[in-house]
């Protein structure tokens, strides 16, 4: 088995969702095979038209109208206006995982409340919660300075359009020591 590189230190990069890169930073601490630390997302507010969301999710035409109609039937006094899809996340998260050889796996747990759902004006319809979790799995470059991989999260009772959301991620180690 390939020995595990030490991932302790400062990292910077991005994750992608629907081919949109979103900046993030990490501070990892590795002790043997155990990886812990913190992450910070630079982009924590996601707002899109229901039509754009439906297209990004690859759902059939007309799904956006069905969503809006369902929302208006659930909340009859919903104000007139454009219905928007919205996700609000806390910026900070903690990381707990493992490194085996050049494979890294960790659970990213957001610290604080989140919201996922829809908004019309100031009215939000959806779900709030705490400790939103995302699974990461990636490969560490041979020189130990880059991690590239995939992330995913499973939806349970959220008003999401999909049962699973996923994307890619890339991180580069910032403190690589002195040049030789």
C-alpha cells in the first residue's frame, strides 16, 4: 500500500455543483490515518428561478410549473410574485475522516442552521435544520499537494427535486514548505 502523505495544513480550492465552481478553504490535521479539521465555503447563498433549477437537475419540461402550482395549493395565501428556489448554508463546517494511502474520505458537517426550499418575497417555504452533512471522497496527488474527487449528499425529507446531489471538488495545499 502507498504510504499516506501528511495532509495537515492549509488548503484552498473549490467544489462544483451543476458545473458551477464554488470557492472553499480547509484546515486539515492528520494524525495517522485520521483526518480532522475545518472548512469554509465562500458561497453560502444559492438563489435561482424554479425553471433554472429544473433545467440544472435535468427534469422534464413542465416540472417548474408543477412545483409552483403545488406550492400555491399548499399555501393558498402565498403572495403574488416570482417563486425562487433558495438554499442558505452556514459558511463554517467541521471535517472528520480518514486517509488510506492516497485515498481520502471525510464527512463535512456544517456548523449552524441551514434552509432549503423556495421563496416568494420574504416568505420561505421549505425545511430548516442543523448540521447539514456532505460526504467527500478523493485521491491525493503523488506529491501530496492536491486532492481531487467527488462529494455527495443524500436527501431525506427535504423539498429537493432529487434524492441525491453530487459534484466534484479540488483542493491545493498552500503551505508546501521550502523550495528545494
